[in-house]
C-alpha cells in the first residue's frame, strides 16, 4: 500500500509539473504565436533592434496568467476618493517624504531648479508611485508586455511598449534580467512605461545610463522632465481644498464645472478650507467634487492637469497635490 501511495503521489506530481510547464510555455506550442513572433521580429529589425537582442529577449518569454487576470480584473466596487486618499496619503508616507527631502535636499533642489518643477511634487510622485523607491515591481517587463500584446484587449498599445522595451535592452540602458516592473510594464522608481522611458528618462549624473531603477538622481530628473515636458508652471501650485456654501454644493458635480477665476469662485461664497477668503485673483480654476456633493471639494489649476498626464486618475492627481503640500519643507 505504501508503494502504491508513493507511485500515485509521484504520478500526480509529474502530471501537475507538466501541466504547469505547458501553461507557462504555451507560446512555444502556439502556431499563431509563432507567426505573430515572426512579424514582431521583422518590425523590430526595421527599428534597428539587433537580431541577437530580439532572440535573447524573446526566447524565454512566458505567459503570465496573473498578468492576464489583473488586466481583465474589474473592481468589485467603485471606491471613493476618501478611501483612495487614506491608502495613498498617510502620516507614515508624509513623514518619510520629509525625511527623503532632508536626505537628498541639495540634489533635489538643484534638479527642481534646473527643470522648473517644485521638489515637493517630484517627491510626491516618487512616494505614491513606488513608496519612495521601495517597491518597483517584480514582473519581467518583456514577459508581461508580450502577454498583453499577444491577443490582449489593448494589443496595439502593448505591442508598441514591447518594441520600446526591446529597444531599451538593445541600447544597453538596462540588462534583460534586471528589467523588472509592474504587471502592466511600468518600470523603475518613476514607473515609466517603455515609451515614456525613451522619451523622458534622464541621465542626470552623466554616467552613460538612464537608470530609473536604482539611481535616485536619474529618478528625480526623469520625473521632473516629464512634468516640464507637459507644460508644468513652477510659479503656481496644483490647487487647494475649499469649503462650498450649500447652494453651490447642490449645483456642481465632479468634472462638470467650467473654469473660472478665483474672483468668480470667491464671489459665489467659496472659501479656503480654513474658512478664510480665497485670494482675489484672476487665476483660473476648476471645481472638483470627487465624492459628490457630500464629499471634499477642491479648486484645481492647470498644474493639476499636468499631474494627470502622469496618471489620468482624478484621485491620483488630487492625492499627489495633497501629499506634496503635506511634505512641504
């Protein structure tokens, strides 16, 4: 009986190992994938990516089932801004942000001046994207992007990102085995997609590498250059939290307000969060109510929409602005 049980256990173990291997290497058995891969190689070659780089990068690609699941996953419920805010802007993250500023004060101040982006916004993006560089993702970027590019729901977008990732490897900006990131292919401490890396990553210390994975100077400069390239105005802030009179809160909904001057909003009775009057200026602002009439209210300026170029979420941009204000040195 013991021998029989050992045989059955060994049989099932072998069966599951084979099944696991097949599921994770199904690309190699898929004729359609082979055609797709050949076409991708032609496209890569036209872009100047060497055949050696292509073959090395693509030979060990695997289907990452978790990536497919995450891409298709729909949230069970729509979280409120207040829920999101509690997750992203907390006392610990604020305190770490202040410590990081003191640690890198000279360098980040220099970068902020060069690129025209206030240091607190660079820190806030760094803090929310990767918790100040402590978690940058552990997925193989090439395998993740291949999983999403081959018959994915946004195949065209991820195909471009995959080719850009291959170009990054080909130019030796990072070694293949070290190209790790999020399940969707966002990389490094700045969480750049490969296309953003090629366009915005900076080699600030001139060491020959645009290292957004481990070089904090390159990380700060890359974030700053991204915002600068999208029209950041360092003479302005992002916006401010406000208090609405009851008659206003019943009329406006998130993202439906038109842009008006602070004078206009002040005349309607909107005040600063501390109860004081708004600055009586011609500075234009939009009214944002992320949780509707009963939630928090914000007047946001043009820089708010530059933050949304980094991440299109209203919740994200508001949280970046608030965190930047809370870690202000």
